[in-house]
C-alpha cells in the first residue's frame, strides 16, 4: 500500500506537472504515505483513502492534459448563491473584525485564552497570524500565495489531532475568500490546487479531532431552537441522559438549566396576581450551581457512555476566569436573531405565569410595562442574553453590569471557539453543517421551534420596546458576526460535498452521533487513559453543594425558597406530585408532595439536597399535566 502510494507519487511528479499540481501532490503524497504507515486501516474515517483518491483524480486529469479541478471555486459559487453582491462583502466585513483582533492581540491574555483556548497553542496562533498576512497580500501575487500556503500547510500538519481549531480554521478560510475576491475571479491553476490542499487538510483536522474528542457539547441559548436540536441529536443516534422535552439533553447533576426570573421582581408581580405563596420554578435567577469543570464534565460523559449533552446556562468557570470553553468537546451552538429571541422570551415568561396562576388574569401584570420592568424581572433574559451566556456566570448574574463594546468582542471570540455554528434562520446552511460538520444524516425538523404563539393572547411587549431593542444591539453584533463565520464554515462544508461528488469519499455520516463515534481504537484508549484520573464530581459534591447553598441562603444572597425553586422535577416526581397535589387546590400542597417524593431519592436539585418535608417548596407549575411537561425548563 505504502509502496504503491510512493510509486504513484513518483509517477505523477515525473510528468513534469505544472507547479501548482506539483505543490499539491507534494503535500498530498507526503501526507498519504504518513497516513498509510501510521494508520493502516485504523483510521475509520479513511483519511488515506481520501488523499489517495484525490491524488488519483489529479494525476488522471493531468495525464489527459486537463486542468486540475478547482473544488474551492465551485464551493465558492455554491456558498454565495444569491445575486446580492453585498453577500460576500458582509462576510468579509465580519472577517475583518477577526483580522483586526488577531493583529492587535499578538499575545492573548487569560480572559481571551479561556474563551478561545486554541490560541494558547503557539502553532495555532502562528497559523492564524499567517492567515492574516495572507489576507493582506497584494492583489494578484500568485507565487507569493503559493509559498504562503505551502508554509501554512506544513504548520497544519503539525497540529494536534485532538483539537478542531475552529477559530484558526475560520481565520484561514476567510483569508482564502478574501484572496479569491482580490484575484477578481477563479484562482490561477497553481494557486487553486494549493488552496484545495489547504481546505482538504482543514476538513481532515476537523473530522479527525471530532472523532478523537468523542462527544458534542451543545451550548443551548434558550429560545433559539435548542429543543429541536436535542431532538435531532436523538434522531442521529447520539447518547445522553434524556431526549424528552423536560430533560432536553441536559445532565441533571450539572444543574445547567437557565436562570430566569428574579425573586424580588417576582414578589412584586405576584402581589398583583394572587395570594398563592408557592414560588414558581422559573423564579430561579441567582440560584447556585456547583463548579463542575470541563474535565469533570467530559469524564462524566465518558463514564456514562454519553456522546452528547446540552448546557443551557454558561460554561463553567476556569482557574482564574469567569468562563472557560470546554475544548475536550466538539462545541456546537445555535444562534437566532436576538430580536426574535427576545420576543419569544417575553412571550414565553408570560405564558409560564399564565399557566402557573390559572385562576388569575396574569396578562394584566405585563401590559403597559417598560423595559425597566422587564430588566428587573429577567435581568439576563432580556438584556444581551447571548453575550451574558457566552461570557460566563459572573457576567450573567450581574444585571447592573453594563455591556460594553469590549464585551461584544469577547463574546464574538467565544462564538469562534465553537466547532459548529448554527443560525436558526439559515436552514440550508444548518443542514449542511450538521451533515458535513457533524456527520449527522438527519437534519433539524421544521416547525419544531416552540414559540410564544402558544400563548394565545397577544404577547404584551414593553411600551418602549424600541428601547429594549436598542439595548440589545450588542447582541445583534455578536449574531451578525456568528452568521458570517457560519458562511465561512459553509464554504468548507460545500468544498467537502463537491470534493466528495468528484472523488467519491465514503459515506460521511454514522448512525451513532456522527464523527464523535468514529475514533480509532487507539484514540478511544488514549482518551480514556487521559480522563481516568478525573474524579467525576457528582456524588462527592452533593454534600458540599448543599452546604454551600445553605450558606449562601443564610447569608441572604439567595432567597432560600428560590433554591429549591429551581427544582426541575422529573417525570416520576411530577406524577407523584400531581396525584397528591391535585387535592390541594389552594396551591400549596402540590409543592410539598413533590418535595416529599424527591426527598426519598435524595437528589440534588438547584444546588441543595432536598431533604423533603416542610420548608421545601418544590411546586407544580400547573394543574395540567400535559402542558406542565412541556413547560419545565422551557
Ligand atoms: C484581557 O483583555 C481584555 C480586553 O480585550 C480585557 O477585557 C480583560 O480584562 C483582559 N483580561 C486579563 C486577565 O487581563
Ligand atoms: C459503557 O460502555 C462500556 C463498554 O461498552 C461498558 O462496559 C459500560 O458498562 C458502559 N457504562 C455505562 C454506564 O453504561
Ligand atoms: C491563576 O492565578 C494565579 C495567581 O495569580 C497564578 O499563579 C496561576 O498560574 C493562574 N492559573 C492559571 C491557570 O492561569
Ligand atoms: C394601557 O395603556 C393604554 C394607553 O395608555 C390604555 O388605553 C390601556 O387601558 C392600558 N391598559 C391597561 C391594562 O392598563
Ligand atoms: C449514509 O449513512 C446514513 C446513516 O448511516 C444513511 O442514513 C444514509 O442513507 C447513507 N447515505 C448513503 C448515500 O449511503
Ligand atoms: C487522527 O488522530 C489520531 C489521534 O489518535 C492520529 O493518530 C492520526 O494520525 C490522525 N489522523 C489523521 C489523518 O490526522
């Protein structure tokens, strides 16, 4: 096999190919020999096959005197399909932000590195920096470009196969796009094959590292279509704790459910609604979450053989930082236009109140309100929720903290570190990202996004809704950036699809959650070895978590009842609570009965071990079983 590869390399180079093809072949041959030596059939995704096939196609064409195919050019055309000349420009404008950041930050600080850990790797940073230089080359310098790409290609070969380099990848693809526009048309042949070689390498790195990492972490920003995505994960054979709409791919022990309504603002609203004393579960802003590090999370998934989970709050804090990206996972995020998300968020909380206080016209409490009211009620939910979520718990929790321009940049950085970017509005691109980026064969289903239209009544928006929209402009900037970064990804995914059509790769998808289940035996072993020393925290943490939560409550930081108020009752508890609670139509009893059940299990909820009995106020949120199921966590 190796010998054959070698022969073909020689055979084709001996044909005195034009420089371009020689460069590409040089790259590819060297690589494919290395591949077949080290992997001999182990590499399930068939990196060697891919390169061999690629080389065959190139040499066959050259043998017939045909030009090498330009897959990049075709991918470019497939990505920028609209007749809108501004389409590419929009991508380049957002890409320019990344270039500017890279230029002005040769030495990222601890905050940056927590958000984009891949830049802690000198090689990745060097590639990104080379990409910036490339993007600035003079307009039609073909020789300079080929040289730059050859050096970048060598650096890519040295990249660790355990990281996807999503940020570096976009820096590079953006530079290629920029150069393509500079050339004013299709690249000259020698540039073309060098470009194609880089694209192939980027994809290989992405796919192999996905297989090596072995699990997807979905950063679920509420009201952005996350439930739909969890369903898609199930359809694609991922494994997690629960795909039902209550669990919604969250891991119970991580307590990553989103934090919504503040205690004080709720009291104010409740006063106008009813004398009912129990605290709704969604009054949970500021509730405690024990620190479960990235490593512990990864080890937890490994021990349970899970390949997928969602985090609907923030990333865990790192050593000295408020939030740390978990680079041992394939990171996935879905954005939605912040204004649409906002409307959905506001309608949704009104719906929750309506369901909770069935006997009251709760809508009255929300009509003719101002933005200020909403910001007190849901400090994070209605004010730059993407930025707050992406920058971590400390930022999330402090409503008074102003979102400054520097925070926009930091949140954009955090979005960059996600291997896969989905944008609710970009259906076709999402489908491609899931199929080619994750190796999933099942796309998102239509119409599964739950929205406030379920409310029935018209959603009461703040009187000064324009003010609220304006205050969320920083989030819109993050969204605009992420959307164009997805466009760059699309260029790569399209490249792979077109190369696949021409070269006939193996079927990209697997039925077990895509690439993450495709790690070689050696990689799987290495991963298990690395995580074997990590103590999975759950059992050990429970007493501490309870103590910490109790201490916080005692110190008055958190209203005690709201701790258990974050309770997300599971199916059994709910059923139990239902049967007993139904009798107590005064609304108080339901809570205690549910608590009683959870006590028997001694489960950790909202940061405390529920001891049950009096004082615990886990409550049912409505007397309608069906709707309640759907409501929890939503
Ligand atoms: C890193 O730089 C950013 C500005 O880009 C700043 O907001 C942040 O506080 C800095 N972090 C540290 C640890 O110096
Ligand atoms: C995970 O998979 C391994 C190997 O298939 C098996 O031995 C183990 O029992 C599984 N663990 C769980 C929690 O299912
Ligand atoms: C955290 O900060 C301490 C003290 O400033 C420092 O010694 C330590 O190296 C830092 N840890 C990391 C991971 O940056
Ligand atoms: C809201 O304000 C409008 C106009 O000021 C008024 O007509 C309406 O009655 C108010 N609605 C409520 C429920 O207060
Ligand atoms: C690829 O594999 C997926 C899942 O195994 C399957 O659903 C799909 O039909 C396959 N596609 C082709 C073209 O074989
Ligand atoms: C894929 O990753 C594994 C890491 O276990 C590495 O040994 C192998 O060389 C990588 N394959 C490619 C094609 O990069």
